[in-house]
């Protein structure tokens, strides 16, 4: 089928469906009355939205759990001034710089296999 034939087919089906859904005034009135009767038959209870209570209870329990649970994180030790000076000494930095060629050699040996 060509594109034009497909388009004509779709338009024909659309027209037929539109014609089948056209209702006369009496049918529309009957449907509207039936809808109103169905809506009137539904019991009208006041809406009670207690969902927020469940959310509040859950949030309260979670907050209590987090507050009462002991902390398991370890705090970093405070460095003394002497320790800080030791870390910043240039001799240690020079030692690390001297060891870098060794680590490069080890890496090349591992890669070589």
C-alpha cells in the first residue's frame, strides 16, 4: 500500500468511528441522568486523611533511633605541635623523593611480568 492509500484508509476509519459516536439528544440526556444516579448512589463520607499521622510516627521513630544509637565513627586524633613539625621536616620529604625511582622500577617489573 502506498502512503496515500494508507492515509485514505485511516481517514475513512476515523470518519466511521466519529459517526458511530454521534448520539442524539435523548441518548445524551439518558447518559447524563444515569451518571447523576450513579454519583448519588456513592455514599458520601467525610474524607479522613490520617496518612500524615503514619508519616509523623515514622519520622519520630527514625529520629529517636538516630539519636539513641551510639556513634561508631572514630574521630581523628589531634596532632601535637611536635608531631606536626616531624611531618613537615624536609628530611622525610627528601627520603620519599629518593624512593620514587625504586617504586617506578617495581611497577615496570610487575608490568613486564
